[in-house]
């Protein structure tokens, strides 16, 4: 397959992947199928997809190196922007429906609830990444751009811990996401990258 065709297909796949849960949420909202607590459902689904897309963003580099597909990195920015969109939707639902847009209530929750502080910190780390995601910012920041965008690593860990600390009973699902996050972060360690670089790519 021609690289340009493959890149177009990957971008289309990312758009479909991101729009599908939004469309499903819209349908459930329109038909009254969000369950007994619609706000909680909206928060959970939007937050879960933010975490999934964040992990997918982090997976692009190891997948490129293992599969020999440079186009995967070219769609990483698009996945990252959708990640921030879902994270912002998640935060906005909480801010509007749970807090009534109250800064005082937000400050109180940040101090009293550790999982909210973790999630808010992850969102704050992703904010400058979304703002500086353009090529123009990449040219302006030069080497500092890569340093800034390494904030995705602590953001990923904070987001996974946010999900783990949020869950009160069955921790199996958040532990799976945390394990995936730690595996992807471990790939970034120098010894792991050196070992991976010895493996020939077909």
C-alpha cells in the first residue's frame, strides 16, 4: 500500500474511533438510555475514552518501531488532540453539573479528594501540549518543544492513577489501564529503547 494511502486510512480510522463514542453518547442521551445517573455515565464514558486515547497516543512510537510504519507517528498529533478533547469534555461535565461552575467548590474538591487533584493535574499537563501541537509552535520552540511534550508521560501516569483512585470497589479495570500505562512508559526507559533498537524491523 502506498504510504499516502495508508496515512489517509489511519487518519480516517482515528476520526471514526473518536466520533463513535460521541455518537453513541448522543444517541443514548436523546433516547434516555444513560441510566439512572446520566451525569455519572457521561463523566465515566468521556473520562474512559480520554484515558484510552492517551494510551494510544503513547503507543504510537513503539508501534512504529516494531511495525516499521512511520505513518503511525504522523497521526499521533491527531490522537493527542482528540485525547485532550475527551479530557476537556470529562472535566467540563464535572465542572458544570457537579460543581455548578463554582471555583470555590473546585478548590475544595482538589484539596479533599486526591483522585480529583490527580485528574486535574493530568488535564493541566495536557493543556500546553494541545496548545503547542501545531507546526508553527514546533518551529518557535525548537528543541524546547520536545522537552515540553514529554509532559505526556506524567500526564499518562496521573490519568491512570486518577481512574484507579476513583473506583471504590472492583479495581480490576483501572489496574489493567495502569499496567498498560506503566508498560508504555517503561518502553521510554533508555535500556528498553537500546534493546528495542537491536531488533531489525521488516
